C-alpha cells in the first residue's frame, strides 16, 4: 500500500524524525519524491552480510575493486539528493568511471544487489540503474523464492537468467568471478555461490 502525504510540514517532521533516529538509511528519493523503504527483516540482513563477505573475498581481497553494504547512487551532477537509490549491496571495480563523492556515488556500480521485501519496488528501479550505467543487477525475490540477473545491454538492463530451487539454473556474472543458484535448504531456500576457480564455494 502506498501513502502520499501532501502536507509539507508533516513530511519534513517525518523525515527529520527518521534521520534523528537513524531510520532513513535505506530511504530513497525518486525524482523529488521521498520514498520510505520497508525495514529489512533478519533474513534480509543476513543475506546482505553474507553477500558482502563473499564479494569482499572475491573482489576486494583480490584487488579487483571495492564492495559496500549499500551506498547512495545518483546520476545527478548537482542536487544529487533529489534523485538517488540505495541498493542493498554494491560492487565498484577499479576501472569503474563512477565518481566517489563521499556522500554518494555519481554513476552506477558494476554490480548492484536488491533483496526484495514486502511491498518492494526493486523492479521499478531498473530504468534508474540502467541510466547510471549499472552493469549488472541481481534481484533476490522471496515470495516466491527466485534469483534474477539483469545485464546492461545497449543501455537497457535485460534479464539474462532466473534461478529457482525447482529449475536449479546457474547464473554466471560477467562482472565478478562468481556463479550463483538457488538450492533447497532446511527452513528456506539458500543461495549457493561458487568462485569461477571451481574450488571455493559458499552457501547462504
């Protein structure tokens, strides 16, 4: 359910309170419209922590680039706070032309990961991520469970594969040295990540 507030004083008070309490870390602004994101649940946070850990091993420790648990992404040279998104995980390789402006990145990551929550708008961000030249986007769906990998092709993020427990499809990144798939787990499906070296693997 979406809620639109038109009382500017009330909106300012809500935003100020969220910032004061540290609740705004995942909030975004879409072309001037403030978007309050669903608070991540425990599984969501577990995925973020584990994916950052794995990507740190295969990217940062290998000297290929940097990995972040989120980060503000904007395509605006000026007034970036009027339009930005906050993925759950980002990877910026060494040759990425995006600029680190300290408060945000001006330009997209090589890989962004979005973990879907209730009433999530991850797929509505595709055009934005394409506009800032995000090379790959991984969406982790949980109702129903599915992984979907998008790749930037001719300026558009195009779905290049899906993985579910039923089909066992393997998705191979062209950006980071990993393949991933969804596998059965004891209480919920799990993400299996394998290094392209064929030796290292992890299960989340």
